[in-house]
């Protein structure tokens, strides 16, 4: 009898989209240009066009993208920046890099993205220099309402699109709503490189010019530092070549993710398990995240039957040990979500038998409960 298939949480082979990665790398080696060369420029142009904005600035990783976005906006130490606390601490890390004061906003119980009502209350308190909105798990936040609130308050909005490559709401892509938008190209992302990479997108030519200077020491021309807060954060040619080759396949890969998610949700109907919203265009299905008060037992059951899983994210930003001495904000929806979320395998290349195995093992758990 054939053994049941083992199911990994992520497959680097599926994420390659069938692209000849060796040819991408050879093209860069043959060119002899490895940093901020033609591949980066071509990818920046193609990615900006894909998202529907004028400028994309390649940087070293997604966290740098957030940090440089804050610096480009001129955020100063002590200024208050609003964000959510259930998205892995990446925005909070960027704030710490510039010395900003984090203000955490609770999330919507259905999307687990920033709740417009909570943002409105936080903005009403005043003293807000910027807002970072995360499109969590690939699900776009309620951008029409969140954008309108920020515009009315005169506060710039930064989109964290690290998990939402290719998601679109009302025909407008993630990354085309805010003053600035930040992407990560970490290998597990919907559009992933062979290592770290990131980008900041904007329609504002002046901000794009500041970002290009900030990613390279603050140079306004070579060897002349004209902007404070610059660093060394450049997307290299190897990563750009891979991303450029994979970009045309992103829509098909996202469709595959949505099909897997739809199969899961149909199979889990009737179980005492909260599943993601139906996978439409506004959800790139970076992660398929369920909620259950029996998370630890379900995760142990999955592992015992060869199915990998993960938790995104178990510890809210304001609960991180580094902030142990700080007062705790009132974030009841965030706290409840962090105690219950569990991510199941969902990625291009997941085979039909593997998907069926995930479904079988989850259903077994609740049948025995």
C-alpha cells in the first residue's frame, strides 16, 4: 500500500513558476553588471506598470522598504505612526529604525486587517505622522475607507504589500492606493526572488527621487551625501533578473493559490473552523489561515500525520518581549486572532494528492473531537 503523501509548508520548486532560473543568472553574469544595472531598471519599470503606478524603487528587502518609506516621508524620532499589531512586527521594526512611536490599531474580525472604525478613532486623537496598512495573508484591507480617512486627516498612508502581490480591489492593485507602497520579494512570497529583495512604489516623482538617494547612502550624486538617513539597500541584478522573468507568471500562480484555497474552504464547510473569506481578486492567498480555539491540538495532529503548518503570527507586536515594560493597548480582536490562527499549506506546485491529504487530516481531527 502506498504511503500517504507528506505535505511541506512551502515548496521552492512550485514557486519557481517553471522559469529557467539558470538562464536568468547566466544573463547577469555575462553582462558583468551586478548592482543597480539594467535588470533592476527593467524590473522596476515592469513592476510599476503591473501595479499601476509611475515609480518603483528596488531595495534590499521588505523591511528596508518600510524603513526607507518612513525616511522618505521625513518621519522623525518620537512621531506617532499607526499600524496593526498582528502582522509579524515588520512595520514596528521599521518604526524602531527611525525612532517613530508606534500606535497600534485593532483589526477587523473578518479580514484581520486594519479596522476603519479603529483607525478613525486613533486619527481623532491627533499627532499622527503616518499610517501603515498591511494587506495580511494576501487579503487586501478596506482601502476605500482607510484611504479616505487618511486623506481627510492629511496623513500619508503606506501600504505594506509584502503578502499581496497581484491582489486587486475594485480593479486597483495592492500598491496603487497609498502615498507609498512597500513590497518584499523574499523567496516564499507570491512573487519571490532567490534571496532577499524589496521595492517601494509611488506615484510621487519627488518621493521616488528621495528613495533612490536614500537606498544608496543618501547620495544626490555619486560620492556626495545630500540626504540624511541614507543607507546601503539595493536590489541586486541577480534578484531583479529572476523577478523580471517570474512576473508574467504571477497571475497564473495566484490563480493556483486561489483554487487550492477554494477547495479547502469547500471541504471544511460545516466544521467548527473559521476559514478565510472566499478567494476573490482582492485576496492573493499568500497564506490560507484558519482559526480555531483548538490550534495547538490541531497543529500537533497535522504534524503527526505528515502535514506541515505554521502560525502567522503567534505574538502581537505590543506583546513582544522587547516591549515588556510598556503599557498594553486595548486590542481585543488582535489578541483573539493571535491565539487562534493557523496556516495550512497553500502554494503553487501543491499537488492534488497533497491537497487532498491536508483536507483528510483536518477532517479526521474534527471527526475525532
